[in-house]
């Protein structure tokens, strides 16, 4: 699992068998690579993190004045990759 243990063991959380957070070779920092393809409409992963009242880097708005602050997975760009 790519989230800290404090979030529990939900099987929908991103798993290291499906994804990796990696350093990119550009100034953009980190990115997410996927080790497998996903079908259209398939749930990719459940997001987790504290709910905050302001927009920050790595947040997703989930309601009026409410943002999920996810610095472990979804805040990074997604890039497909082949596992070798």
C-alpha cells in the first residue's frame, strides 16, 4: 500500500503492486507510474488524507470549502509505464 498504515488496510487504496511514486527526471518532482492497464469506468484507487478548508498543492475539492489533502498518491502526475 502506498498510504501510511494509519489509514488502515482498505484494498482500494493504491497498492505497490499496481503503482509506484517515483522521482521524475525533470524539475517537476515526483510522478505516479502504473504497472497495469485499467478498464474504462474501473475504480483506480481510493484517495485518503486529512480534510482541509483551503486549496493546497495535492488537494482535491470534495465540497464547498472542503479539500482532501493527499500527499502520498493522487497529488502526483500519472504516467503509464511498463514493468520490466
